[in-house]
């Protein structure tokens, strides 16, 4: 059997990762696509995500804090390394479900996922080459040119760490006005429009820095096009699916309805 296609959802704290995973999983299921949801965040409270496989079965942030007298950040760091020790058990649970797609929600703070060595081992063990990173842009930051560039840099940074194909997603697009949304999409599609917006927005000494940074980003990842989505309104799900599918399928689009009729 072919390995499932695995999508790791990452982004700044509160960007909307868990909500998006849940909405996308529901969309996939309603389309007849077979999906497993994995929660790798040991710190979530509550059950909004409703994962099929939950790291909290093995590693729980509150237990670590109590047992070792750690603060929330210390416990997160300890947890990140403990998750790596349990990852083969998680992998076995994923394999038993035999889904075509695996959606992985990652810890709230992006650096816990992106900047710990353990995370690379986790991704290697869970999915190897059939992996995509979805980097979620929070509209609270993405709506200003400076915030947008910061998120592009962060996304490029995460991509550089994992060396995996990355799809940039605008989360919570329903929170932006049509004009704001049009701006953000234009910045993502047309580097010169972004460069101009940054120039208008920042004092002179910063322009050179921004310009150089923007050039570096566009050299690194030629396609920075952002996909607008909303978990609240369940929009943008199919384009996101198609973007992942292009990575997994090496370029071919697969219509979800077609995939469903092959069940
Ligand atoms: N309007 C709107 N709000 C959203 C949407 N998605 C998430 N939110 C809200 O944004 C906040 C954060 O959402 P989460 O899904 O918990 O974000 P997260 O990235 O998983 O957060 P952490 O894991 O805590 O870092 C919550 O208050 C959600 O209700 C959306 O599509 N539209
Ligand atoms: Mg979350």
C-alpha cells in the first residue's frame, strides 16, 4: 500500500491551526476522502479538535509540569523531546487506521515544532517524503505589509528547517474586508506590489533591508502564493486540497469527487 500523504499544520500561536485541521478534516470526510487527524500538541485543553490519534495519550503537558515542577515553556520543551520517544507508537496507531491522508496539528508555538531537533525525527518517523507543510498566516499580522513579510520569512524559515514542500495558507480570511483580502493576495502573487507596499509603509532605512529580504524569499521559494481559507465558513478547502495533491501526486490534480467515486 502506498504511504499516506501527511500534512503538518504550523504557524504562529493562535493562527487558527486546530480550527483549520478540524474544518479541513470535515470537508475531506464529506467529500469521501479517508483521513486521520493526529494531535501532536500535548498542551491543548478541551476536545474541540476531536483527533483520531492524540499525543496526550502518551505525553500530557499538565502531567509534566506537575511531575517535574516545570513552567509551561519548560514543559513544552521537555514534551517535544518526549514526543519523539513515543513517535513509533504514534506511527503504529496511524498505520492501523490505513487512511489515505493524515492531518497533523502541531504545538501552538511554532518554535517548539520548527526549532527542536526532535521535530525532524518526528516528521521522518511519521511520514518521510510524503509530507507537506501547511503554514498558516494569521490575518492579524498578514494584513499589514510589514507583518506579511515577517510571516513570509517565518514560513521560509520553517521550510528551510524541514526541507519539505510548503503551502502558505491565509487562515480566518473571513476576518478581512474584501479590499484587505485583495491586497494580501496581490502581495503574495506579485513581489513588486509587495515591495512597493513595504516601501510606502516603512521609513527609509528599512526599505533596503525589506527589499533584500524579499529578494531572498522569492529566490528561495518561487511560489509564495497564498491560499485564502476560513475554518469558520469552510471556504478554500478544495484549493488547499488540490495544492497538497499536486505535491503528493507530483503535479497532477485529482478532483475530490473523482477520488470519492473510486472508493
Ligand atoms: N473568524 C474566524 N475565527 C477563527 C477561524 N479559525 C479559528 N478562529 C479563532 O481563532 C482562535 C484560534 O484558533 P485555533 O484554531 O485554536 O488556533 P491555533 O493555531 O490552533 O492555536 P494554538 O494551538 O493555541 O496556537 C480561536 O478563537 C478560533 O475560534 C476562522 O476561520 N474564522
Ligand atoms: Mg491549536
